[in-house]
């Protein structure tokens, strides 16, 4: 296989359970040494995709290739992949060393090599010296590390991880996110990681595939997914977004002249290669809440897009304040969210006052065209 060839290739995968379609043409490639995350809400098809890669499910159509070989019809034990599950799947009657050795013995790895790999794997997951410990004596975080050690000791081409941190508490989960990413870099192994946690995906991934209703809506780096979402779903699912309807107006090349919610005209730059629908067509536009700045009438800096608004509510969150604005007279129930540092707008009796909502022109991004 050529060095630049994908390590793992899927597609286009179709899968239904009964009459319910679960995957609708999922195609994906993973490179050597890449940390790829499959991200989406419950029921979107991400775990089914992982199970097809592992061989636990068969697609109705589409193929799975690993190292250039079609493995679609191979059994799980014939594929050069290992899986780490959310609930560890450790053997309670075996000690740590024998849990790690189990898969290698099934693969007929020589015992001398197994004895060498066990302490190496435990050292990598920061459990050196735990060989003789019983599984029942371990904490949740330690059991997850043993499950990881068992998976990496087999030295697969691809490690599959199905929400492996979901059973851990928040503090331990955040610690394990960084440990997992560092471990993946050290091993140089491809990881395919399933999660519904956006922060987890953004923290660890080289690329993210965002799933929705059995389809991949967008694939990109964390920065691309966050800064340049392609659809309303991606914009709202990753970090949250204010999403509005807009109509395209005639404008200059390289720029978009838009009428947002039939009330506010704005002129914003287009990304290189971005194609805007013809004038008169409707599109969705998005603005991240942290990019919306709130000013009183005498404060507005120069060079920002300005929207007349009314301060309707605010929630103090410690290091920031979440502000709710009414920006559109024709849609009085639509609330635009903004963020402010400190506690300036945390006083709840300072409401129903006129303010400006302001954004940089390039903080307005164009999403999909409306039907």
C-alpha cells in the first residue's frame, strides 16, 4: 500500500434494521496515525458505523477496506482492529496481566512476546506494576486504562473506541481525554473514536465526522468544523449558534449582500471558492454567541455590523454571562444569544432596555440554502 493511501476506507455504507434506515451512504477515509472522531447525537449512526468497521455488523451495501484489503466479509477476529468499549469488557476472574494477555493468546502471539508487551502497555497507560492486581480492586479510571492496555498490546492497525469515557466522572473524563490523545500520538496508531460529546471531540481529534440521521454532514478539523460549519445542524451541534433566515440581495463579487429575517441588511465577505445562491434565493446564516457583542447606545465601536436589539434576559455563569436579546420585531419570540465576560449584564432588573448587538462582518457565516 502506498504511503499516502488511506489506511481505512468506508463507503458508501447503507444499513437498515427492519424498515428503519440507520446509515444512508456513509463514506469515510482514515489516514495512518490519525485520530478520527465520529460525532453526533444518539441514534445518528456513529456506533453502527464503528461496529461495521469492527465486523460486529454487516452493511446492506458498501465496502470496508483496511490496508488496501477488502475486509467487508471478514469476521471480527480476522481484522487488524481492536475495540475498546464503554463498559470495559474485562474478565473479573482474571488479574490485570491475564486480561491484557487474553486477546494476544487468542491471536497466538508467542508467550515470550506477550510477557514483554504487558509491562510496556501498562507503562503507556500509567499503570506500571499493576500486573497482579485483581480487576475488582480497580477504580473506574484504572479499569478503563486496563482495557486500553489490552487493546494497544495487540498492536492493531486501527483502534476503535466506542464512547470509552462515558462511564467516568467529569473530572476524570477530562484527564483521560488528554491522556488518550497523548497516548495516540506516542503510538502513532490510527484511532476511530465515537462520542456524542462535542468538547471531547474538539479536544482530541485530528478530524471530526459529524453524523446526523445516518449521514455525515461534514468532515473536517476541529477548527474547520467550528469556524466554517456547512449546515445549520453542524453549526448548532458544535458549540451552539444563532441561526437566521436570510435572502440574497444583488451585491459585489466576493461579498454577500443579505437581508436577515426581512429586517437587517448586511454585507459580509465570502470565503475563497464559496458560491452564493442567486439574488432572491433564501439561505441560512449563523453567528456564534461569543462573537455577538452587546453595547449600550453610546458605546458602539467603528467597523462592526450593528443590529438594534432589546436586552430581554441574562444568566450569570461565573466567568461569563449569557445574554438573551430580541433583535427582530417580526419574530418577537426569537431570542439571540450573546456572551459577555464578567458580571456587567448579570443584574436581572436591567432588562427591556435598548442596546446594540454587534459582530465583525467575517463572523457571519453562510450555511445551506433553504428549500
